[in-house]
């Protein structure tokens, strides 16, 4: 599809995020199951619930604009999910795997934060304040998820992973 207007680009990017959120709805349960740390598992499970709500908000926006939410594949999210799967498949030490899962999760959050920030700016420019408000709610959740993962990493998981290295070195 040839994109000629900001509105067409906005809709294309919205569809990209629909695809991305659907991919995360599939990936988050696997990431939770692979987590050894209970706090991390709960963070992934909690964000799964939020992600389902984020997808509903995107679908609501598509109802508002009278367009189909389907038609795009988010290749960026595909790559990020692949990186998370690589951690699950190849990192055998639980503490280190949890650190890798957090890193993979934060990469996803940063991608989503950038994407939703862009969509909000476009929605406002297009005069779609209701849509911007829905997107802002999602952006707030993505930022909170990133902060939660960071807190789990800094306060707990990364220390455990570092101790594995120190124990093996001794």
C-alpha cells in the first residue's frame, strides 16, 4: 500500500502496533513460564493482562476511524520476540536467564514507548484527541512496565546473576 498522507501513515503504524501487541500476547505467557523469579513471573503475567487491554484500545481506535485493524505484520516485534525466545532456549542458568528475559522485555517496552509516543503526537496533530487519550493510557502502562522490569533487575535479578559468575569464578 502506498502511503501519501500523515493519516495513512498513522493508520499503518496503528496496524503495526496491533500486530505487535498480538505477538506479545503470545510471547508473555512463555516468558512468564520461563522465569525462575516469582516477582518476574508475576510482572510478565500482569503485563499480559495490560497488553490485552492495550489491544482492545487499539481495536477501539479502529472502530472510531472506521478502518480494519488487520493487514500489517510488525517485523520489529517479531525480531524482539525472537531475541526473547533465544534467551529462553539457550540460557540454561535460571538466574542468568531471568536477567536475559528482563533485557528482552525492556527492549520490547522501549520499542513500544517510542511507537506509542509517535502515535500520540500524530493523533494530536490530526485532531484525534480521543484517540490520543487512549494511546496515552497505553504509553503510561508501557512506561510503568519498563520501570517495574528495571526495578526487578536492579534490586534482585541482576545481583543473583552476578553471584552465579562470582561462584563459578571462585
